[in-house]
């Protein structure tokens, strides 16, 4: 639904501006040139060019464009609250009406000055209205998101700009509603000052949905293990607090606190992650030699997903032209957030991080002797059994049942590590062990009934993704929305083929 809205917006907005330019005496085809059209709007409205450049800021800049559009609408005598509401919510209908209706004429800046309110007052009112309207849209309808890492390659690429649909799964009512607009968890230009206050905290609520989370949906969610972070470079979500506590400090929280500063986020203010939902509530997932099974059946493999392969040759090397230009493997990435997709190991062996189609081309080369999955064997995965108690690795994991709302389980020493965080952190109960018995909210019991649905999220770039294998289930309370549309993409210039691409 949001994808249709966005497409209508991207088509209807310039069509309306075309008619409005024509009435304003501007060559109308200029309305279809991205960004140049808003440059002309700045000139017509007398808006400082600083605002033009500010609108180029990812995410926040879109709301400046909304404000500029409202100012331009005022040049046609449209000053009322309803005029501005229609401009924000249905510009694909209202702007063409202004542009092509014979009843609406262009009055320009002089006409705006003759209106009762001062020009400055009108601009302030328009800015306030645009801020409020954009905040409502961002909270309940859709939100822009930028891909920061390669964990979803090559389904999604670094610097893909997405629209996240919040209506399909039901808009989530903010749990920390008092916050600075247009930013997430930190103030602009700061990595230490929170953008919100915890003085007002609401219970989890979600408005009615148009659908539900399905297997293989690409989902944006709040990082569940990001509620507590070490707020220092090299840590945060990159190296989560709980992982550092286990690996560096062996569970000694006092020792960690003596060395680091931590910050506790509410669930709706933890960092945003994007992964593919590979398992829904009630499913049983298992990974066998890199292959994912859901309820005993092989799971869907996105054609653009990547996996690491161990390639052995007869001693002949691979040409840079083949790697770069034929299969488009990154051998010398320029971005700090990027990783090379080709790694020599010695002894005529190489690791490729590639799609199935790319590795099929590698297999055809005469110098290739053998291609096999590059199996990862590291331990320390969810639910953090000791290595002696679990053989689970990133490529051989499970079986594991995903908790479902309303289902009751019997707690045992074996499954308690799986469910402990759900009970205490996501569903806010106390849990202690007393002489072999479990005490929940002060009552002895070995039964627990789940309050929420949970999901299993994995990256399409399976060996380069920090996902549910490392930190467990994603509660429904952390779900932000469905990734629906790539509205822009950039890598040393626009990636034109990816613009307006529907995410699958």
C-alpha cells in the first residue's frame, strides 16, 4: 500500500509542479528535473538557497522539501489549514489541481504579502505545519531509511535509500513520544546526547494492521540487543554490550562498568536493523551445512543473496577484469563500511563472497578445480550455551522453535537460556531460581505463557551478517515496518537501475 502511495507521490508531485510552473511563467518541463525544480521554487518564493542545500540531507531533507512545497502553494493563494494538509497528504492530487485548475491563479510573492499575516509569520506557520505533518507521516505511515552495511547484499546495497512501510504491520505508537523531531536516538551532530526523554513512557501499542509479517519479508526493526550499549567508538551496535560482557569480561558487569560508559535505550530507540524474516512465530528453524530449513523444508533463497565459497584453482590466478567487470566482485572497496568479496588464502585457495549466479560463472573457468561452501565453525552464538554444551555454529544451527503468543512452555535448565531474556526483558517479568524451582513474579512455577509473537531475522549476505544467530529472537514490540521501495541509490553517482525498485 505504501509503495503505491510513494509511486503516486513521485509521479503526481512533478506533474502538479509542471502546471504551477506554467502559471508562474517558468518553462514547465523544468518541473521534471529532480532538485533543479526545487531550486526554481526557492527563486520564485524568495527562499534562501541554504534551504535548497539542506534538503539534500538524507531523510531530514525530505521534510524541508515539504515545507518548500507549502510555501510555493501559498503563491497560488492557498493559505488555509486544509490547503496545507492536502499539500502534505495527497500532493499527487492537490498539486495537479492547483496547476491545471482554471479557478486557481498565480499571485506570487506580492500576493502573499497582501495577505493578512506577514510573510515571516506565514513561513514560520508553514514550517511548523510541515514539521508536525512530517512527524505524523514518519511515525505512522512511512519512514526513510538508509542501508549502512552490506549484511543484506546484494538484495540491498550500501547507500540504498528506502521507504519503510509502517501500515502493513500496523503503526507502532511511540513508547517514548517526547523526542527531537526527525532524528532517532541521538541529537544532531552528537553521539552522546539522547534525542528523547524517558520522563514520558507509554506501554507497547500497535494500531490496526493491513497485513502481518510473512516469511521472507524484508523487515526493519529495533535491534533487540541494543537496549544497553557501550557508548564508545568500536562498540555500540557494532560490538554489542552483551557480547562484550560475555567475551571480554566473562560476565563480570562490575569490571565492564569500571572501564566503559554505558547507555540504556528504550526498545523503540535502539538502532534500526534491516534483515529478512526467515522464521515467524511457531516455526522451527535449523541450518544444516549453510542451508536453512523452516519446519523441515528448505527455505527460500533470494537470488541476489550472497554466501562465502572456498574456491581452489590449479595455480593460475583470477584476472582483475573478470572479478571487477564480469562478475562485479568488490576486490578493493572504497567505503569503510564495505568489505572485500575476494580473499586469497594461499595454497591456491580463495574465498568468494558471491551470489549463486556469480559463483556459477567462477565454476566454468578452466583454472578452477573445486568450489564448495566456506563453512564457518565459530561458537558463542545464541543462546550462549558453553562450547561443551552446544555444537551450534553459524552454518550448523538448531533446531530452534520460535516462541508464539499464547503458547505455554515448560521451563527446563536446557531451554531457560533460550527464554530467559524474553521473560525478563521483552515481557518485563522477574525470574529467579530457588532450589531447582523457577520463581516468576514471586510465584513458583515451571510454566510460562508468551505474551508476544517473535521472529527470526537473517541477512541475505549470510556470512557477513550480525543477525538472530548471534542475538536471538526479535519481539513484535521491536518491529518498525516493512522495507517496501528503494527511492534512491548512490555509489560514486546515482545507481539509476535501482531507483524506484520494489524490494522483494
